[in-house]
C-alpha cells in the first residue's frame, strides 16, 4: 500500500519539488469603471531573475479592476516624475521603481505609487529579498497598489492549493502555487485519490482527505515542518474538513454512526464531538466568519439544501430555498457573502448570496467546488471544458472571469489560501 509522500515547506514559500507544468491564465472579462494605471519599467530590473514590473502589470491586468497602461519607459523611484504628462496620457496613477543587487547577492526592490490627478505620492515600499522571492515581492507591490487604489486588500501574494489528477497513470498530486498559477510545488502525492484540501487560517497547514488506506481519511499536514497528523480515521467515511476562523478546530463529515453527520474536532484530532443529529445526510460543513455557526448541506427536507446551525448545536435554519438541489456552501471571510453550487435547468451553476438581503446572483455555469479569495472579491471553482477539468475565477459581481488551465491532466478541488503575514 502506497503511503502519501510529504515534503518540507518553508515558513513563507514552499521548498519542495517543483511541478513540471505551470498553470496558464486567460482573462475572459473585465470590471466596470476600470482604474487607469501606468506601470513603468523598473530601473535596473534586468539584474533580477524576474522582471518585477511585468509581474505587477500582469497582476493588475488579471484583477479586472485596472486598465493597465505601459509607460513605455524606465522610471526609477528616485526620479522626478512629470505626473501631468501621465495624466494627459489617460493614467490616473503611476507605478515606478528600481531593483539593485546587494553585495550579499540579494535584491533590493523599491517602488512608489503616484496619484497623477492630485499630483501626490500615495505609497512607497522597499525590501531586500533573495532571488527566489523576487516574484513574491512583485506580488506584494501589486497588492499595495490594489489596496491604495481600491481600499481592499489585494490577493496577488496569496497561494492556492488544488489537486492535479492523471487517472491513466493513477497519479494524484496535492499542489500549492502562487495565486497566478506560477511556482507550482507538489505538497503530497500518491496512487489513490486526494480530495478536499483546506488551508488553515494562518497558511501553515492544509487539511485534506486521502484514500491511501482504501478509505477516506482526514489528514492535516504542517507546511512548515512537513509533519502529518491523522485527524479522523473513524469507521466509514471521513470527509470535508473545514477550519474554524481561529484555526483551533475543524468541522468534519463522518459516517461512523450510519448516515453522514457533522462533527467538530480539535486541530490535532482530539476532543471530537457530534454537532448535527438528523435522519438525513449532513455534510460539507463550513464555519461562519465569526466562528459561531456552521453552514452545511443536508437532505433533511427531501433534497440537498444549505442549512446553518450554531457551533453549540440546536435547531438548524434553512438558508437556500430556490432550486431543489443546493450544495457546497462557502462563506466569505467578511461574512457578507455565501457561495454555493445549485442545479437548475439541468446544469450546475455557481451562485452567490448577499446574506444581509438574501439577494442571489448566478455567477458561472458548469461549476463545482467553490473557494473564496481571502479578500472576498473573487471565487475560484472547478469547471469542465474540452474534456478536461480546469480551474476558473469569477469576481463576486460576475464581471471579471479568468480560466486557469494546464496541459498535464485535470486540475480540481481548489482552495484559496489566506493572507500571509
């Protein structure tokens, strides 16, 4: 029986074996009222292994929020900038910067952001990084630009996890990558299926389900030390792990007493207690943003619908009413939006609901396995097209759409990681 192979991670970047094929990103839509931003080439950036300004441009373009304008020149962060000229060219903001190789072989990356309308400096950053972190530093700069111009945190420096499967070769890989699909690293792999990866709130662990023991068992892998812990190996099925917001607990779906029900357990596998107690099937738990409730899927009303229950148990409240088949609830980190998959008119679609008003919006068709970005602005999901399962991203307003594809097998089960400190 093959055991799952685990690899060591560093505190901020995965240092395991790189996957051979990166994801490619295709932008299929843009937002309304895009902010025009000019991005200049950084002075001396050719000394670094990555072109910092190009990464920043790609990040901002991919978000759909910005109309990215190539400044067509190199401008250092120490230069005197003619902001009126850039405003005349249609840019409301300007990004400039520089890269310098230090005596110890690292790279000092500096940047400034200007408001060309008010002719003021909005932000500046400077950091010295090693060669492998130059790409991450570019993502951090793009995050700063996003936050200063929109008021919301950017997610370019976050990571995603997903499962890459090659059924013909019986090979399943749990992969971690940058949010743009670059820097793929294999976290775990084996000959049996891996499903349901879920990031811990601090980004140091991933919970997932492996079939390596010929049954679904829930594990938590520490991405810093490589240590793996069995969280649930009860009789029957152990599935659908979801972290509490403080990272101390996991909600699980277990069938050890017959019908699958919701349980809560400490992150080390201790202190297991049953939460739901119905005659139906209760599964796919997700903690609310404040950690006081759990959303889950249940067929107690005849068909699968989404319900909500307090973490102490008690009466469950039905949340979805439109459509006869609603599954896979996910809650944004701010607690304002619920995403789920609904089968209507014969197909599966991604929906989002404003929890305050109850208003629904259909965001994408042919969708499964949704996962919110940590800023709550985007949802990643699995979708099938051209005979392959790929990943896609849609903004919560439905205007911005992306597709992440690879030539190597199917990719599915996405989980968007948290903000990294």
